[in-house]
C-alpha cells in the first residue's frame, strides 16, 4: 500500500536535518505552514522553521509511530535526538493537497531504564 502521509513527512524532516538542506522538507510544507509548540508558546512560519531545521534542529528523528491518520489529519509520536539527549515528541498534523499546513508538537525527555 501507499506510505502513510505522516511517515512521508517525518522522513522528509529527518532528511532535511541530516543533510542540513531545506529540501526535501520545503517542498512538502504549504506556504501558509506554521509549526506550533504550545509548551514554548511559539508559532513559527515556514521559512523560519526551515532555517531552524537546518541550523539548530535535532541531529535526527526516528521511531515514527502513527496513532491516527484520516481526512488530512495525523497524530502520532517520534523520537528526537539532540546530542546525548533523546526526547519523545507527540505530533498533530494537518495536510491539504499533499502539503502540510500545520504541525503541533509537545515533547519531553525519553525515560530510559
């Protein structure tokens, strides 16, 4: 079957961070895209978010899980690694015509036993 949208977007994010280049992510974000981080009280537009990904984003993201995806809405979790620190991120995304219009994240340290 076709890859779930959330996985496609997350893989593009990971590639952009790994290569420190705005593509392939830039092409998948709608011009009106905003990244929301309620915990930080931030809402970041497309260009600013792409710069963050390239300059100061995590080293990598992984462990992609989709909890729900239907009608252009997706919810799930992934990990994010910054140096020695690993976070668990919960995401809520919305897409329109194959591009993300918004992505909301909440994260915390991943407990390792």
